[in-house]
């Protein structure tokens, strides 16, 4: 624990004094994907804040993005719409960290509101992008795959494509500096959906943090879960996986679903104790388990 305490002291020193030395790495929104109307409402800036240990919320008011920091580089978790790229980058800088120090980028699922800025961050930082095989296929194509419940058969990309991906396996652990995150495959909302867990410590206090993927059973008008029994079984298994995640602090791609930002007083530092809820992941999974069952009842009635 002593090493972790020294690491935290060093990080605080960086936050206090490093801003003038930050690189001028430019993170820009992809001009081919303008953010207007609906998208713009999801890109409203949110002041960044520390959740616990080396984990920070750097996303917008409607979409989560996390930064896990270390002296040897940072991990970026999700990225929001393409238009969120400069907003997220500015949040990183305002905390005293440098976007250029991102070494690894991971993702919850491959819809534009969560994967949209990953290409921009990869191109600007040279960071490795890691994803499940199914998610990697979609990211390389810049398009949801045909087995995605929300698949749209259109010729144009859904989001900026991402190249040079590392395909990870279920349960694989990825390390940057002293931080190790674990992949948990949770297909359902998308075929390649992935939840991530890691542990943070401050002094003698340690918490497991879970970034639980979306479990919302929404789809296009032509997709039916009941007509795809293997996919439905995988979805139900994913719900159980999320229930069982090591989860003292639960964060999800849409922060309002766990009331995350409501726990941050306006203009004041966030209280780490406010985020601690060992039942958060189970409650989140149970909410969507009920919605999935409702959806199946609707399908049977049609």
C-alpha cells in the first residue's frame, strides 16, 4: 500500500504543477461526423472529477469517459461522440494530465456515442486500442455488424473507423504502469459489448471499480430477440456477468442510469464515499433484466 500512497502523492503534485508543461497534442473532432442537434445535447461539457484513486470522470453531461492515470501512462475508457474529442481532451488537461500520455484505449460498445472519438485519440496519441474480437470487427469497419440489434444497412460508416486494434479475450488483463484492467465480455446491447473492472487504493482503503456496459434491449424495428435464441441466451448471461462483477463503485456509459453526476456537488470536490455502492452493478443489471423480459412479452404479443 505504501507504494500506492507515494504514487498518489506524485499524481497530486502533477495535478498542481504540471499544467504549464503539458504538450500541445491536438485532439480534434472528425469533420466527417458533425455533431449537431441530438448529438450536441450529449456533448455538453461536464467539469471533470476524481472518482477514487487514479480514476477520473472526464466525459460530458450525458456520456461517460474515464481516465485511469499512472506515472507511466494513462488508460482511456470510452470516448463519446466524435464531437466530444476536444471536450474530453480539455477535461484531461484541466486535471493536470496530458492527453499525449494515453497509452491504452478501451471501449464498452461500438455505437457512435461511445466509440466516436476513439479514432481521434488513437491518431493523436499513438495509443493502443484494445477490444473484443466482435467489437474490433465493427471498429475497423466503422459500422455496426449485421448481427447488432441496432444494425442499419447503410453504405456510409456509422462512426470514424479505428485501425490497428488489439483483439483481447474474455477475462484478459491489460496493464499500463501500475494499473491493470480486466475485460468481461457482455454481449447483448451489441455483439462485442465489454465491461471492465480494476482496483483502486488510497492508503489502506481499496475499492473495485466496474465500468458496466450498456444492457438496454433496444433494437431496430426488424430485430427480435426471441427470434435469435443464441443471442438472447448470451444477453441473459451478460446480465448475470454484470450482477457478479467486483463492483464497489459502479460506472456505466450513460451516467444518469446510476445517478453518477448527482453525487457530484456543483463547484465542490466529489466525495469518494458518495460513489461507493456495492449493490450498484446488480441493481443496474436487474433493471435491464426486467426490461428484457418486458421486451420478450411484447414480441410474443405481436
